[in-house]
C-alpha cells in the first residue's frame, strides 16, 4: 500500500489549558511531516483573532506549513481582506476559504451588508490578490442547506473556477461515499484534487452530533459497533481500527492525500497514521 501524504486540522485555543493541549497536539503530530496544517474559524467568526494569533504563532514557532481558515461571516469585504493580508504578512500564504457557519442562534447564513455574499466571492477576491494557495470545503453527502447532491457538485465547480486549487471533504464513514462523490465530480468536469477528510472518533456521542449537523450519514452497523465497544471498554481500539481501515480503502482506491480532523486530540490520529506507514522523521545530530 502506498504511503499517503497527510495534513491535519487544529482549532484555536480559547483558554490557557486549551493552549497547552494545542501545543501538545502539534508536538505529537509535527514529526509526521504533514503537507500542511489548518486552523479553524469558529461559528459566526467568533475565533477570528484567536485564529489569526494561532496561525502566526504556529508558523513562526514550528516551521509547519500553516493554512488559515477564513470565512465570510460577520465582516465586511475590507475587514476580511485585511485579515488575509495579515496572514500574508506573517508568512502564511495558504487559506481554506469557506462561507462559514452562522452565529449560534441565527436562523441561517446572512451576509454582512458590506461583506462577501458567498464563498465563491471570497475565493475570487483572494485569488485576485495573487498571494495565496486556496483550498475549499466539499461535501461528499448532501449539505443540509443544498437542494441536491448535484447542486453541491455544481457549487464546488464554481469554487474551482473562482480560483481554488484543492478541496477538502467533510468527514464520512464509508470509502464508497467518497468514491461516488469523486466520480460524480469528474463527470461534472472537476479535475482538481479532492482530499478526503477523516475524523477519528474520539467520542461517539459527540461524533453523532457532528454528523447530524453536517448531513453525514451514520450506517446502522457503525452505531451497533460503537454501542458494543463502549460497553466492553474498547472504544479507542475500535475507533483506531475503523479509521485505519477507511484510510486503507481510500488509498487502495487511488487517494493520495488524507486530511485528519484532530479536534486537538492527537493520539488516535497519530496511531492511525503509524498504521498507514506514516512515521516520525527523526534527524540524527551530533553523532560521533
């Protein structure tokens, strides 16, 4: 089996304890030499400054290739592009451009009066600067707000046409879900790279909530398996085995890149990567 190229998603810390957890996560996963690591933006733009600070610190302190999330929510065009310029000034030239989730309690996404109306407008403006490599989100299962799966694919094509170079999918549980989506994208004329997003299951109850919110289907067999594993105190063992099997199937089916949603909990992601042959790169120094 071919060893995949990997990348990781982190989220910015909101407390001192969370800052230590993020640093421990980075220290655990950085030796695996990811292509890039991304730092998320909270719903409604709530972590805008935290994201900016975390991105700058990670880039400067670790030398990792950091990609900053940037959204359209609750900011004018001028404010959003000013944040992008701050990323560029800090040496961060990769952005994950997203429409973004509305603030908690909001009925749905409502553009800022002077802001970008959707992700394609944001992507186009970022591309016009000539400063950034732009990645975008993709949905292998119908987005809750989309009229159909085909509408999702048509919108993804618009993102690429606007200037994106790669897409990262929402997480899913079965490899066939990704393969069907990849084939449908190719049929629609999309030939850019689509990276499968992988969520190692740290907590099954929490993962089910995530899945319900983003339209990810939960197979009945998976619910049964985790129910039994939790009763037998084998949750992490099952989570590692299933994520490893999913990744192996994706690689066998032609996927060359995998993007892991770490939730700033690195152990399962590290163990899955090790099982796939992605191991720490150790430099030998001061050897007589």
